[in-house]
C-alpha cells in the first residue's frame, strides 16, 4: 500500500481525538467541546477512507469495500 505512513498518521490522529473525547466526558467539559472533537474525529475518518479508496487494488482483493 502506498502512503502507508500517511494512513498510520491519520489513524493515530483519530486515536488521539478519541482519547481526548474520553477525557472530555470524564471531566464533564461543555458539550460544545465534545461536539467539536466529534467533528474532528468524523473528518479524520473521512480522510482515512479517502486514502484507502485511492490505493490501487491488490490482485488478491476480490470484494473491495465501497
């Protein structure tokens, strides 16, 4: 897979955002902060999906996820 490092970077960013969301819930921060972080997580997920979809298919892949 090309851009493997970029995919891992985006996954790490998503993981960090999820950890931050857990912290926000634990400390009972305002709902707006939570909503902002949810939006960031959704954006990162879309970027990861785009990166994976732009990768050339391997001959062993029969049913690509789309």
